[in-house]
C-alpha cells in the first residue's frame, strides 16, 4: 500500500536555482512523497529493452523522448553550465531520479497524457537543449554530466526516491517533515555550507501594513491584524534548520510555507521586523530547503567531493542504482 502525502495546495514551494539568464522561482504544490518506497502504479517505459523513454508535456503538448534527453533538458534548466562538473553530475542524477519517481507514481490529473510537465512548480523546469544551443548557451558540461551518469538514479530500499532539490540552504537543509509535514527517511536536515555564495542567499521583502492586512484578511479571515504590526506575530516554531514551521499570526497558527507563499519570500527561514506601518521579512536561503542544495553541491564539489558524495550527503541512506 502506498502512502501519498499532500499538505495542501499552495502551502509549499519548490524553487529552483536559475541565476542570471535562467528564470527563477515559483510556487508549487508539495511534491508527492512516499515515505516508504513501495510498489507503485507507473513505470518508465522501456519497450523492447531499448532506451527508456518518458512523455513530457512541453508547453501543453505531450512529447515522447528518451529519458536521457529529458534529463539533459532539466539539468540545463536547473544548474549553470559553469558549476563544477561533480555538482552538475549530482544535479543530473537528482533530475533523473525525480523523473523516474514521478513516472512510478503514475500520471497526474494535471497532465494525464504525459508523465511529467515542463512547469517547474509542478514537475521540473525543462530547457530544450537544441534551443539553448541556438541561443548561444554553452551546455557542454551539462551534456557531459548527463552522459557520465547515464541511467543512474538514487534509490532507498530499492525504490527511486523523491529527489527534490533547491537553490541554496541556510547552514542546514530542512527536513521534509518540517516543510511538508511528513517524515521522509531520506529527506532529513543535514549541514549544508556554501549557500551564501548565491546572490539570492539573503533577501528582504517589505510590505506596507495596509497591504499586509489585506492579504492576511483574505487568506486567514480569523486572524486579527487590527492592532499595531508589532503585536501581530507571536510564538513562532522553528525547525532545526531555522525555517519557520508555524507562527501565530493575529492569534491564528499559520504555517511558515503559507507565509512564504503569501508574500513571495525566498524561504521559510525568515525573521520579521516591523515599524508602525510596515512589515519586513528577512530571509536566509533560497527555495524550500529540502534535499539537494545546488549551491551546497557546488561548495562540496569545490572541496573535492564526488557527485556520489554529494548525493549521499543530501539524501540520507540512499544508494546509486540503475534505471
Ligand atoms: Zn507536472
């Protein structure tokens, strides 16, 4: 029997690294997480023993392509070509693993004619390698990393894992339990240096008290935000990694992920300062903070770690296997 966990639409966010020319960020449904990997519905197609294929919904149209081509497109969209090769290899394996995991879950109602889509807030970003090449974007290292790791995925207890990833963590990654409310053995909090190399590592979002009231009144009608802003936030509960799990907002417990979504914050690891007529959120880290940190992978690679070291650091108790 499989266990799927959805913690509520819009309450959590999957963010992807995409500096400079890459697009950035977005709000997503929580990933479907299997805490105990077991037999599930779909499978990667591998008819006749040839190359595995996957059907990808690209700008609304289902396209069947070799799995490895898809992995190249996702890796190209997710990590800069000039990152260290071991970090790109780690990203390639994570992208491939997540694709296989999604296939095994079965097709989403959002795209019943495709295994995955190119919407990063639902499945994963995809960048057509040919179009990127035509636009003058070098993808030689991405291509090399995908080829070097062809067919490799991470498994836990013999099943592909939900290899979620994000741009940059604070000093530690978040455990899935603290962000999505369900404990996943391989998605625990681990130390993750290197996030501060991201230009997005720290960020501040300031909203006026009026705008804040309006948004909170719409999203949480029972929250009382009638007094002075300094009285609105109480009793926040933080994760081991520093992210806000819940905070009392106008007397109502609100999840950190909900605050993040409502105000477009870079992460749930935030502190709040108020004035008489404004509220500022200062965030550390970029993304949901669960699983592989792309800047953490870069840092580890710079310290001499292999992609396998990186992957097994961020995804606990997993092993490299073949599709
Ligand atoms: Zn999708």
